């Protein structure tokens, strides 16, 4: 129910319940009241993650020799209201989104995808947590090349990746000398842009950068269902022999 609702552009728990009650009652006559429906959906957060993990294995996305990592903001509330907000006290933090040149209050989603754009893993942290520290949570499952942006530049991280047989590649800052062939740098920059496309689609189709709840239990479930809905769309495209990331018109097809 949640996956179909997400694809219909219905993202709030209350709206999903109302949609299912209105259009799916003939299939599910025992849909409970809104609070129970929402609570049951949140309780299934781990089940959603397990289905996602199964799809990742089915699509061999975890075995790819090239992965891409990047972060995106999840705004809990307007920064000026953060001091008065009771939601996520001690859990959210203040951060800065470099791509949008915007400070925000909330969380950071740390996303790992394979070269085709399939989400392999997602980690949630407070917005002020260094993304280079979070990268370690992904390393033990990886092999081959890992592409990141300038935010992942750290000699220790590069060295630790090398020790694990992972080739971490990032663009360099203006004051750093790049001895890599220009053709290689241009190629990895082009490939790395795929994760920007994935995050853009997750934001456009599934509103993933919006918090939409007031506690980590519901936020974890909310993120899990959005990533699962997106991956389900990619899976259907692959089964149909289409471009995995061509989501336009997927439902009508």
C-alpha cells in the first residue's frame, strides 16, 4: 500500500491512509483507523529494509565493482524554529548543504548506489555529522572503485580504503595538484553525476528531503519505504528491459 501510494505522489502517513481507505477498501475491508494504520506501517520499518536488501541482492547491486556515495539534507523544521521545536531534541543537528548553498536543521541522508543508480544502502545521521566518518559504515561491504565528491577528501579515509582494496576517487580542491590523467578525471566526474540524478529523482518523485514526522521511529520507516519504492521502480524497469532510471510514465506503462 505504501509503495503504490508513494508512486502516486502521496507521501504523508495520513494521506496514504485516506487514499487506501477511499480506493482500496474493496481489497482490504479491514483497514484500521488512521493511528493504527500509521503505527503498523512504522512497525514494519525493518521489513521494508529487508525487502530492499533482497532486491539489492537480486539485482547484484551489492556486488558491483563501482559504487557512488553522496549525502542529501532532510530538513526537520525551519532553522529559525529549531530552538523552539520539541521534535528530534538531541537527535537532529545544524548542517550545511553545499549543493544548495543552504544551511539547514535536521538530518543528513548518506546514500550509496551502484553504477546503474540502484540504492544499495542508506544511513541517517544528524546534519552536523561528518560524511567522511559515515563512509566507514559502508566500506566493509564494498570492493572496487568508490566515487565521492570533495567532501570525502581525507588522507586517512583514502588510506583505509586502500587497505580494504577499495579505490576511493574524488575531484580535488583548487589548491590541490591532480596528477591523474585528465581523461580519467573527466570520466569519473561524469559517472559520479549519476548519484545527483538519483537524489534528484528521490526528491521529485518521493519527497525524500522532507522529514514529515516528529520522531526517529517514523522517520526511519518513512525513509525505508521511499528507498524501497524507488528501487521497486528500477527493478520493474530492468525486468521490462528499459533504462533503470527512466521513471517517467512507469506507472501508466
